[in-house]
C-alpha cells in the first residue's frame, strides 16, 4: 500500500471533516460537531500560515489520515488534528508515522524549536504513539499562553525539536 502525504487543499474539505468527525463521534463517543471546531472550516487561515501546515494522507487518492501544525509564535508550534482511519493504523501501514514525520520535518524547516499537543485520556494508543516518538507529558500550566487548547483536551505533551535530523 502506497501512502502519499500532501498539503491540504479545498478539494479535501468534506472528506477531511467527515474523517475527523467520524473518529471523534463514532469511535470515541465525543459530543463534538464541526461547528464546535471552527478551524475545520478555515484550515488555510488557521494552519497554513507561518511555519504551520495541514497535511492529508492519501491511499489510492482517498484521505485516510490528517495532521496539522499551528505556528503559535516564539518558535513554538501546536500539533493538532492527527487522525487516522482505523483500517490504516499500525506499523504495517505506517500512516501515522508518515504523517508525523512530514510534520516534524516541516516544523524544523520552519524554525520551530518546540511542539505541544493536547489529547484526551481516552486516546491511550495516541499516548503510546507520542511517547514512542519523544513527546513528554507536561502539566497544563506549562503550556504556552498561545496554545490553542480544545475543551476536550485533558492530557498534554511537549517535544523539543532537534536540528540534527532535520
């Protein structure tokens, strides 16, 4: 299976929203709608500015995953909207790894020094994934004031970026 990671374009808008909402609502049972996430309707303005970006993982031209980077200033970024359809998760497909590698490479190239992310206690597999990739859990009071915190976020991580492998 070939995974292509491409920058977000409007052509993917409906598929991206459907992918994210299905995982949030159906898989995790979160009571959240597209209207509760205005960034989903303004991806270019919210993510694709400064050192930020939004990428879509494609398999046979169909979106199967997303990841976003918001430039929050001061050499810091927020990893957001990392979602992979269940059928494409795991080492065999490496969709999540490919998405994260794309984001990290872009963050380093954009001059970012630190990344932060928020997730929920329910996303245990995500905790393991982030920790495996060097993210360390941090208390909410250590988040930058510019970090775009979502109401559902209860667990936070930080990664100091190394320039050595950029």
